């Protein structure tokens, strides 16, 4: 299915996805899978997903051992993965080994508070537009209803040779 130049709002809500459904929508696997659960998705509009942050995350061994903080780039990646799920849901597709969904731009990224072990990072992403195969999203990550990270993300899907 080709992305049209206009995303039409959809009233159909998918009340959440468990890890099995997430694995169908993303090619990522441990240690790079950063979405643990989808609470709500409205194809063509928005998604609300969760990343449970555990002290067992490999990145905490070096970032930083004395004060463990989730790297900002991984917070952005978690938001992008949620955006990928939203896009696949919007197109009515799942991950395809011959395609890759990747960044083409990150704008206005801001980090407002650290995210650490025990936090639950709520990933809230909305589609701003999709045109010419480029998707633009408004993305926010919250912990305890406090803004931790925000950015505008741009992604595209391309076929790759396997």
C-alpha cells in the first residue's frame, strides 16, 4: 500500500499491542528493541507506547555506571520505533525483511529530564504529515507525566537488497 500525500484521520482505534504484535511490526530485536507495549494506536493519527527502563539495560554499564542515565539518542530511537509501528498500522502492513524504515531527519530535539532505572518512558507520537514517502511526526517521551524528551522526526521506508 502506498502512502498517500494526505493522511486521513481514522476513528478506528487499536486498543494496544503486546510484544508479539510489536515484533511483527518492527525488525528490531534485543538489545535494540525499545518498545515494550503499545497502549493505544489510532492509525493515521497517533500512538501511545511504553519503554520500561530496567537497570539490566546494557547501556547502563557505561552510561554512566555511578549515575545510570538512558542515553538521549536511545530515547529518540524509542520514539522512532513507536512512529514505525504507527506507520505500519496506518498502512495496514507489518515489517518486511526487504524494507527498512529509517531516519531522514530529527528537528527540535530537546531533553528535559533524565530517564533512569525504574522509569516507565511513555512514548507519544502523532503524525504531522506524510508526503512523497516521507513521514513527519511530533514525538514526546514522558515519565510520571513529566516531559523527558521531545522532537520532530522524519522517516522513510526504502527497499533493500537482501
